[in-house]
C-alpha cells in the first residue's frame, strides 16, 4: 500500500504529523509537522516514504483523531492554491454527448467545448513534447484552505458553494527551483457555480472560495484510475450521492501535462513555496440541480486515500458591503 500521511491536533503535543499503514496510525517520539519532514526530505534528496517511516514510528493509540490540514507552509501566503478545469472525460453518457457536440463545426461550439476538445486532441502528448494548454485558475493562498472537518464559509456576496470532488496535487519547490511532487489528496475545490453560470468570464470570481483537501496525502504518483463517491448530507439524510473518477485513465489531460503548464511559469518555481493544485472534476451536484444549504455536509471518499474528506457548508446572509479604500 502507498504511504499516506497527514496531521492531527494531539492534545498538549499540538499539531503533529501521522502516517497511516492501512489499519494503524503512527506518530513521532518528538512532535514534528509534516512540513518539517517533507522539506527536510526534499532538500536532502531522500526518499520521502522512508523518511516518514523513520520519523513516524510510534503507534498512535488515540481512537478519534482531530484532523487538520495535512501540510501547512509556515508562511501561509507562500502556499499557492490553484486548479485546472475541463480535464476529465466524465461519464459515458457525458462523453457521448460531448463527442456529438464536438462533431459540429467550430462556429457552433462554446468556448468551453473548444477547450475540452483541445484536451481530447492534445492533452496527452508523447514523452518530451508539450501538450495542449488547459484551463487554469487561481483560488487563493494557504489562508483559504479549510481543515478536514472544518466549515466551508461563504462570504457575503457569494451566490453558491458547490462541491467539486477531485484530486489535489501537493508540490514543494526545492531550493534549486525544481518542483517536487509530494503526492495527491482527496480535494473539495468548492466553487460558486451560480456565479459562473451568469457568464463564463465570472469564472475567476467563482473560484475565489475556500477549499479543503485531505485528511491524508498519498505519497507519489496518483493511481491511473481513481473511483470515489461524493455525497451531500442534510439533517441526517443523504440528499445527493454519486460516484466520481479521476486519474490519467479518466482524464483528457495527463496529470504530467497539467503539471507542466503550471510550473512552466517561473512565478511558480520560487524556492521554498508549497503548491496545492486541483486537477479537475468529473461531476458536480449542481449539474443535477442540487444547491447546498447552511449545515450541509459534503463527504468525499475514494479507495486508497484513507478517511473521507468531510466539511460543512455555511452561508453568510449578511448583505455585501462596499469595501472602502482609503488614501495613504
């Protein structure tokens, strides 16, 4: 089984890293954060799995764990939270309808459908070649990340908070500017689909929302095919549930192509930075006419990624107020 690690709040010991070996959790004799273990391993060019095994070798006896964000940069503004869209093939029915639409001439295609076609035709280039550029967006910095079990708070003016179940790639930039892939986690990219639907040029605004990933990070490459389930719980009932897929076999873009088109910019190769990059989703509850409400829980799980990622939604009903900018 692949190595899985995350972070818990452990009484007087504070925040510390843990690893998961399928059935048991382990912590360190001396509390360490996952950032400390990861950055030491990356800079020393050591195998991260071996470093986690060596650093976290004390059986953890707690039965109920309080999860926090699985890796946190000591300077939160040096964590980039970004993503790509229109990267997944989706269900067979969705694929069929898309291929039918793509058979039409260019004049009848929306910009989104043209972007999807770019991925179908060039998203998986042969080794050494540059593939098609995907849709890309910015979500925020480390201050916008919510811990597993935490509240996905929507600020005044937000119109919707909808699930986006996907893989989040976790990366650290080494001191020589080399991006290093740490692994992948379950992610809820959480977006404002009502705002985006008004006009696709509102996409940038719709993505500036909080998000969550974890509780655990799976070290190394993502499985070529990931199968998971997303559900929305309300008042103890499941109001929506559906399976999602991810991984290279389920996408029109190779993950390596998405990585290239992110890290090709020197801005994103700043030594010591942490990157959380959402890879895109194959389904949305919003597409099925579901709207979240305050108190709803979004639950995302998939085999091979440990415990489910669960977060609660909260809308702020306060009217949006004008932010006054003053002179220096």
